[in-house]
C-alpha cells in the first residue's frame, strides 16, 4: 500500500508496504529490519517473535528510543513478557502492532521529531 507523499530529505520514511516488504525512501526491503529516522539495520536476523533475544534486540536498544514500535507481520501478536520487561527496565515504551499500523505510525512520529525506532518482522 503506497503511503501519502511527504517530502523529508534528511530522514528515513516508509513510502510503501505490503505483506512481504517495506519500502524505505523508495528502497524495497524483503527482510526484517530496524529503522530510525537516521539509520537502517537490514537485514535484521529476526523472522518471528520466537527469534527475539537480548542479542538481536541490541540494535533496537542502542538507538536510544523513547518508544519502540514492534511490527509483527500481517497480524498483531505479542511477544513474551520478558521482552516487555527488557524494554521497561530501560524506560523504553514498547508498542506492538501489525506492520501496516507500524508503517503509518512510524511516519507520523518521525514527522513530529520523536525518538522512535521501528523493529519490523518480515517472514521470508
């Protein structure tokens, strides 16, 4: 689904998404990724909620976000309580949503100059 055009030249923004892809500044990503307004970690070695660990969440936490948007695919699915605890211990908000909602929310928060990181799970 294409998203509305918004010209922001110094930031990453999601320009489209589908069930298997996320397009950032017109570059199509087919693997899971971690995205901030300034950085992309792609591929991110997570293909399901079961893959989430302290090690592969390191790039998410290193970005020092105020809030993390966790995209869980076409449907909203919640990770284990230990994942919420990991973010809570560091004072970081964790919002879990389907990838479509994540894409729309990420662009709004980036436009507001919020410290947001998107962790987007795309199944191979």
